[in-house]
């Protein structure tokens, strides 16, 4: 079956170059980087090279890179590791549209007696920075706000937020899992203290992440163990994956331009054609400040899971913020926070592209999507009612 | 991804009886756009008061569309009295089962049917007569009590799967818990559980039940030990099976068969089942 994979915010294909780079470290080069002998030492050298490549993509110093097992671990470590360093401070500020790796940690902390301020977003998914300015207290230990939203692709003004937070002398963490590799990042000029990234969102495998920790940032290790990662994250290094991530970051830097030109053009083309061919369709999120690869689109009067399964039947892999796909009964917290009208919230579909997508694939989607939506609208009791109300029935 | 049966996929991809009947004898609508699913059911009777034609329109996920389609197929040709007895379990079984989280789709089918029958009889279902327990999804105590009774539910989570109640903000969870406790107490008083009353099964029902029991209770247990089993034939009460994988050369296979498969089939299907192994 033909496969058109446009769910790259969920996960990406491992680049062949990345896999090739990893393979020797599963077999002949199995040494422990901490060992004193040459056999471990040669592996440590490769781990250091990978660290440099990650640092290079982020505009960071290699000593500021801590390898973790995934984006979720990075987020947990940043939040809990900061709060542990400021035991007297019991307040944190975050947003209502965070990924569960941050959002559910906040909920957990709320249960533990922390005060959590969740900043709201407007209809386009944008933050109100005045609300942030008014949220600080003497007790505030940390501000954690995502760089770009995984569902809508909306990019927050992270540097502007950093200015505000740092003026208060408070630690600032950002979940940049969806951002790294899609938007240029330069930590040398940034006000961000900590930044999370995940390998499998940029063509490295699942099971490897990074927490960037700026020099001088107060941080207690979340994973307590050996001296690895300069005592900031215990546990023997996941060598092949670290090396794979290093390669992926090297490639991501190379492809950054393509992401923001060719991929963005493909996304814009797909979006424009969908809006042109399918009535009662709306785009979710600030169209100006958005990841170049993401579009979240809502089709009124139909439900997302049904759309996804009909697309899937044709080999098209996308995702949805609808309730039914997640096993929850309400549409995604992101769309609800944005106040997307309920006629549209259940029918949202996210297409997220990568450098492996082509124009021909976009045309394939554009050819097959309109009849799918029409077919479901023909089954939906509300579509005919709507047409009647418009005098078209 | 949901583990939908082939039957669910078929009824989703090729839904039967889509549409709306003009001037129906009965019409019912449940759900809403805000809730994420809705079903409008219309039917017409023939001279002998049987459901001659029935159509549906559904907004919702794949299992909601499949449940609606299945419902129309089930009730076509039935009298109102027969249709009234159709349960949400019948809809789910017709589809070869639904993921538990999706059982509310079958309940929605049952509720639309009830609403359409009430409409045919000129009765009005007045939601206001009942207490709304779940404000997020507008679920009443009556709906929750029915779901508990008809589906033998025990936990808040299950009530959410079957009725959606409690699936939003979660504030009503203590209320749901109290309802479960009350209803279960009454259920146990009414029907003391000692022996499961087994209805006389038709051959088709028996075969289906044997297959279901094998698939749900027996094969997974054998597979856990590296074995497997094929159903070869059913002759009256005699069930012929062939063992595969590790089971087929296991010296205790006869023991496995007699003790395990037979006990399970007797428990779930009928007391007089006998299991016999055939060598493939």
C-alpha cells in the first residue's frame, strides 16, 4: 500500500544516515564510555562528538548538554530538578496548552501543594504576556512554557518571555521538543535556562532526549546515580542512541533551510488547497507564528477519528485532536483552551510534514480528502441541518 | 490505534441504511455536536407492524457509525415489542465486540432506539424528570443506573466508558460511585448470584459462544505458555479441537484439555460440553 506519512509531530522516520552511524555501537564497539581502557575510551570520544553536534545545533556549549531517555524525562528533570533546588519556593507558572509531559507534572505538583498558574491563550493560541507579568510572586521558582505547540504548531515568543522572566531572576524552562530542527535556535543569545528536546522528532530513534542546562543554572539531578553527564543524570550512557542523535542534529542543521523553504511551501500549498476545496473548514492557530511543517485544520460537522480512519485506509497517516482518538471523551485541551467552537473542535486533523515529504504526496491528500469529508458529512445529521439553515438544503 | 473488529471496520467503511425517512412512524435523536457524537434514527412500519425500513444519520467516530449501522440491521423486520428488547450488548455482539472505552457508542444506539420507539408511541422522554449527574455530557442518573444494570458495571471508569458520564471535569465521580454502590446492592438483593441461569441455546448461539469463550478465556491462556488451539468442529455438545505450538507435544496436553478447556467451556457455555482432541 502507498504510505503518505504526514504525522511527523508524532514521530519521524529514522534517517538512514543516522541508523548507519549507530549500528557499530550495538555490536563490535560496545565499550562503556566510563571505562579506563582504550576500548571504552574510543566510545567516549564518539559520545563527546555527538554532544558537540547537539550543542552546535542549539548554539550551546557541549558541557550544557545532558542526555536523557526522552523528551518527557527532560521535562520532568527540568521542572522537578529546579523545584528541588528552591525548596522554599512553592509556585510555578506554565501555560494551559502544554504537552502532558509538562501539563501532568504541573497537575501532580498541584496535588502536592504547589501553586500552579496556567496562562491562558486566545482564539489563535497566543499567550497574553501581561498575564505572565502579573503572575509572578515571591514564591515563583520556575516558569515553564513550550516553545511551539505540538497540535497547532503555534510558536510562542520565547525570547520575549525570557526577557520578562529573567528580569525577575527566575529560572526559565522551555519544552522545545517540536521546535528543534524546525526553527533556528541559538542559546548563546537566548534567555532560556533549560530546554528539552527529543530525538525521535528529528529523525533519530525513540528513546533518546536532551536537556540543555545553561551554565550556572541551579539544578538537582532527577535521575540519581553515577557520575555520568557530570552528575546531572545518572545511568550508563545510551551510546548508540546518543551517537544517532548527534548525527540527526548534524543533519537537522543542514536541513534547517529546507524546512523553512521547501517544507513550508508544501505545507502552505496543502493548507490553501484544503481551504479551497472543502467548505466549512478552518485553520487552528496563529497562521503567522507557526512551525513551518504543521497545519491543524478543523472540518465542521464531522468527527476526527472517522476522518483519520478513512485517510488511513488510503495509506495517509495523520492525527487528530478529537476526543475519540485519544480515548478521552473531550477534544484536546489545546483546542479547548483556544475556545475552538464545538462544531469544529471534534473534527480537527493535524498534518505535520518532514523533509521526506513531496509535492506529489500533498496532491494525493488533496485528491482524497474532499470526498472523505463529503462522505462523512452525508452521514452526519448536522450537515443537512446546516445546509437548510443556510437556505441551501 | 483502536483494535476494531473486521465487522466494525466493515460497518464503518460500508455503513448500511444511511439516511432519513420522510414522514417516519418513529424518529429519535440522541447526542449533540458538543458531546462529540449524535445519532438520528427514523423508521417506518409495514401493515403487520414490523419495522419495514429504518435509516440512520450519525456524527461521530468509527465505532459510533458502525454501531448505528449494526442497530439498523438488527431491528429491521422486528416488531416494536421485539425491537424494544434489543440491548446495547446486542449491538456490540453483532459487531464482534467493541473496545470497552467505546461501549458508549452501543449505548447511544440503544438510546436512539428507545427515543424513536417512544416517539412512535407518542410518549415524550423528558430529561428534566431525572437528575443530571454529569454536567459535562448531560448524563442523567436514569441513564447511569440503566447502564450499570444492563452491563453489570462495577467501577466509575466503566460507567464513563458506557455512558460518558464522568469523562469531562471529573467532579461527578463521587456521585457516580454512590450510584454504583446503591444499584449494585439492589441488584444483588434481587438476583442472588449463586448459579448463573443458563438459557437454552440455539446451535448458532452455542457455536458463537464457544468461539467467543475460546478467544477470550482459553486461547490467551494457552498462548501465554507458548501454545495455541484450533477449533475443528462442534458435534452437538462435543467440541473437537487441535492443539498447536507447545501444547501439541506437551505430555500434559490431555490434562490441559480436560481440565482447563472443558471447565471453561462448561462454565461459560453449557454444563454438558465435552472436549475431544483431534490430531491434525
